[in-house]
C-alpha cells in the first residue's frame, strides 16, 4: 500500500512494530504496556481534588478522556476498545482504593510502574533497539493501542 494512502494509525504501528521485532520483547510488551497504562492511571487517580464530590479519580478521568479522544480519532474500533480498557482501569483503581485505601493504590501503582518499565528495558535489550518513545513521545500512547490491535487481529477484528 502506498504510504500516502495509509491511515496515521497504520504508519504509527509500522514504525512501532519496526522497533519491536523480537518475539520475547513483543511478549514482554503485551504484559508490561497494559501494566504501565494501569499504573499511570492509578498514579493520576491518587491526585486529590479538594472541594469536589469525588476527591480522587477526577484527574485520571480527564486524562483517560483526552487519551481516549486521541485513540478514537486514529481508529474508531480501537477507540472503543480503549474506552473499555480505560473503564476497566478506572474500576480496578476504584476497587483497590475502596478495599485497601488510597495509599495501597499509590504504592501498588508505583511498584507496577517500576517493575513494568524494568521489563520493558530488558525487552529492548534483547531487541537491540531503543524504545520508540525515545524518538517521539507520542509512542507512549501508541504502545497500548498496538497491544490492543494485536488482540484485535487475534480475534479476527478490524481496527
């Protein structure tokens, strides 16, 4: 397909896939990227908003909404999938906060964030290529969509 005819999401995925050819690195990313996504949502979830009816989660809701708009503009099917992913992230954050407290959510998020990034860099060591986001920060948003697109392909769905 001519590069000028490709959708932006296809160009992003082609570039991202070029930095993720090693099977071990791909498998690490399939686990670590969603873990990082959840941990970032959880970290932002922990930022309180004084004087509102909902003291936690407000900033995470805004962040997820704006990220969702980015995904939806690139691909409606992936945007809808990411909406479900964000809903799940929010539900897990709320559940952990209610059951174990905000401090437990914060420390869980920090632990998952650090462990998942270590795994990512180990994967890239095996890959022999630098992470895509070092070239362009937008790839921090492309990673979760790339993982979701792998799931879509496995299910036989179009993205």
